[in-house]
C-alpha cells in the first residue's frame, strides 16, 4: 500500500508502509506538539507544530532534523503544511503565517505580513492556490503564491480546511458545520446546506466524492458537483474528534483523538495519539 505519515502530541511521528494497517514510531527530535506532516516522496517529509517548530527528513524518517523558520514575536503555532513538486512546501498558522520553502523544507521565507488572524489551511493545484482561516477569511493566487488576492467569503466563522479536485472545483469546511463550494477557481463561494453543528476540520476529494470529518465522529459527504450533501457518524460506536482524513488506496486513515483505519466501512482504532 501507499506510504503514510502521521504526527501528533509530544513530537510523535509514525509511518506506515502498508497503507495504514501497521505503523512504526519514528525517532523525532522535537517534543513539541506537531500539528501536520507532509511528504514529497518515500524519503522526504516535513512536520510542523507548536512554537513555530519544524523538522525534516531525507531518509524515510530514520533521522529527523529541526529547521529554522521565520518567527514572530507574538505567536508561532503552525497549523498545516503541504508538499508540492520540486521541493516546494507551504506552511500556515497563527498571526497570519504563510511560509514557503523551495528546497524540501530546509529553508523558509515568510510570504505575507503578520496579521492578527490565523491561516488554517493552504492548498495548490499547479500555480493556483488558496488560503482559508479565521473569521471566514480567504485568499487566492494564480501565480504560484507570489501575489494573493482577498476573496469575498459568505461566512464570518473560522474555515479549517480547503481542498480542490482541479483548478476550478473546491470545497472549504469549518466551524459549526460550515461547508462552502466553488466552481470558478475560488473566485466566488456558495454555502452548502448546513447538516450539522459539529466543527468540520478536514475535507478531501477521494476521487468520486467530497468527504469531510470533524468533531464527535461526524462525516459529511457530497457528490462531484457539490450536490447531494449527507451527514452522519463514521461509526456509531466512535465519537472521537478527527482533524485529518487521508486516502490510502481503498481505505482511509483518520487522525485526531486517535489514529484509525476505515476499511470497507469498518473503523479500526490503531492507537491513541
């Protein structure tokens, strides 16, 4: 199966080489809470977390080393990191942090000035990119992140996650069951019917539908066109909060209160964070 990585409390990093069925704990130098991890390939990955810390590996996680990031005097928690071709990575977080690396995470530059608002997620398709954050704030770029334009948002509550299935079609999700849809590359966004009051923390496109997960085991799905929204629990027996859902072939790995594998609709708890 595909190689998967997950990061969590006290600097813990785990890796699976069989699509999430078994996991090995890695030797991570940081004891700070990690918020996100992203990999370029089987060897190279980057993890980011609290206090503005980041670490990289170039050998499949056998060794990790801490890297220096541009720092703010006020707040530095990094909330998300994503890896893109040719060593590019984007990390976002508190106090308007939008950081870019072009060398597999070794060095980083701050792209946007500090502001009193967190960016919670960043997503790119080619040269098109999108940022979502607190107070419903959204930005978009069409030149690979050199210039960012504000986008009119239909909500004032925090947006936690954004995902595009191509350069035109995307979904953003956030607090109190918010789900937004765009079909014009993020220029305009429409609110989907609100099917839950639970916070939605992560949304992905799984190849056939949109899948969002969040608090108390909630899952919200929609078809390709962003219609036919449905909400329910992933599993009746599980009310864990979820911060991440990752596709692994036909299965899904869920991170948050615990690490779990969703295999043919059955939820298997793999371990506590």
